C-alpha cells in the first residue's frame, strides 16, 4: 500500500466513528467517499492532494458540534472557520503518519481550508465536490428542518458557490422529487438574480 492509499484508509478509519448515519453508514465516511468521487468527475485526473482533501473535508466533524457555538450567523461562521482549521491540523497529522510527501501534505491542507477559493481551480473543484455532497447527504434533512420557503435561498446560495460544471452536475444528484424541485427553484432564482445583475 502506497502512502496515499494508507492516508485514505486512515481518513476513512477516523470517520468511521461518526455517530450520525446516512443510509446506515457513518455520515462522515459516506461524505468523504462521495466528495472523492465528485472530484474525479469534476476534474478527470485530480492529483493526490485534492483527493486527500476531498476525502477529509468533514474529518471527524462531529467532535465539535454546531451547538457548541452561539446561535446565529456569527456563531455559525466561527464554527465553520474553526472546523476548517481543525480539519487541516488533523489531516496533516494523518498524512505525515502515512508517509505522504511534504509538498502533497501542505497542498492538501491548503485545499481543505479553501485557501484561494475564487482564484485556485483545485480549490473550486473541492468546493464543488463539498456542495454536491451536501446536496446528496444533507439537503433533504435541511429542507425538512427549515421548510421550503427558507430552504430555497439556502440552496441558491450553495449553487452560487459552485462553478458552471458543478451546477451542471448538481442536476445529476440523486434526490427525491420534492427535494429536486427545491433545487430547480433555487437554480431558477439564481439565474434570475444573475440576469438582473447583468
């Protein structure tokens, strides 16, 4: 087993303890594998750093729950920021332990923190993969919690973060009919907003 394969296995092992489930499997484990697959579809031949970052994008996320932070947008943004820092720290430790070369380790940590989003194509591919994974694994529950009226703007904001290729792939995500209709509404709302801005 080469260092990258060892690292991927170690990331999966770390995510196997997630108490949250998706289709009977640990949520973070499912999300890592889905994001890994989306990166392959988005880029064709991604390098190891991007694949490792995708696999670890929610690395042991459950250990710092959102409920540990204040309610509201400020608390949410702080939680997300702290999670990205922790993901990078834990990912670095796993990759070094697996024997991954230093250049790949550093690059994977840059990608997992989304440093350079907006200018770095690999970071955008990572963002697309994370968004596509969210649509697959968390959108239905999010929409149920928020209600349709509040869910559509959330989905629209998610789509706005994605590249054209990412939004194209969003139409292929396996969703139930109702959730798929919310994505369609959000997509139309985003298109209308961009037309108004033009």
